[in-house]
C-alpha cells in the first residue's frame, strides 16, 4: 500500500496543524534528523527503516493484546499491523479503545464501524482509497484470509467492487453522500 519516497516529505495535519516528516515507505522521522536523508535513500535503506518501525510496532501490538487477554490469528494480527502502520498511533489508548470491541466481535459491521473504519480520514479528508484499504483490512481480519480489492490501486480506474465497498463503508460509518470523498 505504501509508496516509496526517496527524499523526506513534510505533511501538515489539516486539523491539528502538526507537521510530520516521512521518508521511504512512510517511515516517520524526527525533524532534527531530516538533514540525514536530504540526499535521498535507496529502497534497501527504506526497507531497513520500515522493518525497524515494524519490529517496534509488533512489540507494542503484542503487548496490548496480551494485556487485554485477546488471542487472534496470524492473519488477524497482520490486518492490525497494516492499519497500525498507516495510522501510526499504535501506542495510544485512543487507537486501541475502539479496537477492543471490534476485535472481539463476530459482526463485520462492528469490525468496520468500531475499528478499522474509524481511520478512513487522512488529515481530515475522506479518501476513497482509504475506504477500500480499511475494508480490505477489515475483511482480512474478519475472514482470516488475506483480502485485496483488485483494480483500484496505483491510479487504476475504480471497478464496480470498489464502488460497492465505498458505498458500504459510507453507510456503515454514517458518512453522508454529500461529504467530499476524493
């Protein structure tokens, strides 16, 4: 899902005004370290950064699940890792609280509505790719099989399945059609 960016990129959160620097495959870097990456990095270096982040993230996710006494499958764990990498708040209670209900539910609507679907906005904007990515993660978690909606990523035209997913997600999350989705 994450694209490769060889040089640091700064984004500003539209709601909080917080600025964040990333490089490689979405690896967050402190502002004081941006100069280290000014000449750019290779894909191999980006994978090293990503793996370091993933190792740290996996440790936190395992600790949270163990603290709560929640047992999940490897595939479900991978779905949580996917959204955690995107959201980047896997250490915070505000990230985990909605997931406790969702993780223990047998209802896809609850898994999406209380868990994965809470993160369709990126910097306050509803992105159609985020709807589909969250749906894919929720379906992976729900079915126990890796789920990938074909024909929508990397600039490809939306297919009927992607449109159906976006409509389903909007309805499940109570997002009205009048809200802008890009």
